[in-house]
């Protein structure tokens, strides 16, 4: 289990405020909210790119709050892919394994397995700049997963894709999670993406978590006007207005 306790982080005029979350092992957990509300900052604190000002987070009972990023056993997929343009697709995918000095025969085995899963065998000798957005995203996720991370962090991985490619990716992400059972934390502003993929959802507003629940719980029982409007419920009822 990943447990986040009383997390605060200030960046300029923005602040994460009292973030508390419990994310189960093997869960597909989505952090949902408008642009600029702090979703990506939560991922970056978990990844170790920022140290929390206050609070802690624990994974499998170990406090990782001040651990170096490379010791956290995480995979991170960024919105804009961040592939190395001077390396081939193959070299991009196996980069993390080579950094860990994994034996060559194991690298080749893991590479064969991951490229088969993503159906990108034909791309291995190409450079990222020659790929479509969907192809780049497949390579970025393959690179993150090949190291067998305990937690996969994904920051708006579908936002740059056209509608038809996005639908294909939704199916792919669901299938990969069902097969590998990684713990996934996926940031998005798209409720339909969250509804399709998430076991549970945390909704953020202005640096705070305002509701956590299953997609059904949040859709059926939004706890505020903000949540209701954000997920697309147009008609809300103000019980206080009509109270006797």
C-alpha cells in the first residue's frame, strides 16, 4: 500500500495542502481535476523530484519521503514523453535496464516481452522524432514498464492523442494493468478517462483533495457543487435552500 500523510508542498504562489491518500497495491488510481490544481505536483513529490515541505509518504511500510528518486522503484510517463531524441527506440526502452547494469541476455528477454506487448517491434531502429504521437507514447510507457516498477506514475498520458488513438490507448492501458497488476497513479483532467480506467478516483481543487471514491460513488454522490459540475452533472439541488 502507498500511504500519503499530511503532505504539504509550496511552489511559488501555489501550495499542495494536507494531501492524505491510501492507494492499494495493484490499484489503478486516478487523480482527477482541472489544469493547474496540483495533480502533477503530487506525482512529482511521489517520484522524488520535489521534497515535501511537510508530511510523509510510505510504500509497503517504508518511508520514501526523503529517499533518492532512483531508489524508489518507480516508473514515470510524462505528458510530452521525454524520449531521448539521439537514441533509437530500442535504446530508449532499454536505457533504464542498462543504467541498472542488468545482464545483456536479461535485457534482450525483457525487451522482446515488452515490445510484443506494445506491438512496436517494427519501430526499434527508428528515432523518436520520426514517430507519431501514439507511437511515441507506446515507447514511453514501454520504457517505464520494462524496469518492472512497483508503482507506475502517468501524467496526462493521453492528452496529446487524437480521439481514435486515445480510444485505442484506453483499451491498451486497461489490458496491460489487468495483465501486470502494477500499482498505477494516473493524472488526468478528463472524467471519461477516469471513469473507464480507475478503480478509485481522487478529485483535486486548488491543491487539495476534495473527494475520494470509486467512479460510481463519485458520479452518483458528488459531495459538492464543484465536483458535480466538474464531472458533468448539469442539474444540482441545493437542499439548504428548500429546508423548512
